[in-house]
C-alpha cells in the first residue's frame, strides 16, 4: 500500500465523520475533502482523485454557497430537505469510498453504503426532524437559526473528521443518543390516545 494511504481503521473513522457531516450540509464536507486533498493532507482513492483538483474545489465552493443560501430562505429550506436527504446519503457513500484506497471492491462499497450512507442518513433524518419541530413551534421563524446551527455543525464535524476522527465519532454517537432520547421522550409524553370502538 502507498505510504500516503490511510490505514483502513483511520479511513473508516474519517469517512464516518465526513459522511455524518453530509447529513447537515451535503457540500461542506465535500469541499473540506477537496481542500484537504489539494493540500496533500488527505490521500484519496485513484478513482476519486478528481476531488483534489482546482475545478472540483471551485465547483464545490459554489455549490456550498448556493446550498447554504437556499437553506436561509423560508419554504425553499423544506424543499432542500427533500432534495438533500438522498443527496446526503449518496455524498456520504462516495466520501467513505473515496478514502478506502485499494481495499477490495466488496469491502469498499459495503462499508461505503452501510457506514457512510448510514451515518449521513441518520444525521439527515435528525436534522429534518429538528427543522420540522422548529417549523411547528415557531411557524418557520426559527428555521434560519436551525440552518445556521446545521451549517456550523457541518463545518465542525468536517474539521473534526479530518483532524480528530475519533472525536467526530464520539460526537456522532452522542447526537444519535440524544435523538433517540428525544423520540422516546416524545412517545412517552404524547402517547396516542386509545381509539374508542364504534357503538
């Protein structure tokens, strides 16, 4: 294996962290990977070397600005959630695969789909639920704050995944536990009322 290649465990940790960041914003972690690859910090699989080029960096920077801007506009933010859900899973899958170097195709794509796509999907689902709750509680007025928090979360998770991947994984696990706790609490506080049988 090339000395610049990440070892498999490190690659998986970085990939999961970056994939989770895709659940907040699709293009922020892709832009982060492009910057890191161009700087020589992050080796990519040969088939994903295009991510470390200047044209990719420019395209991803423009896409990031457009995505962040779209989430700042009421109504469009919900349309973006609909589009971003599958896009985040695809981006998370591709980011994970881009880091797995010369691993066997079965291992590479299994890990990419399950760990990468799964992490992105879980975070995206939590983000959509949080935005839905914000809309319900504030009539959509709080969504700009939610969009800012998600953007900040994408940046922090991307930087952590690249520099301290284990800490990024811990953050992801904490987010998942908080989400599960909120769902359970909501189910226990607002159980569905029993349906009276017709007379």
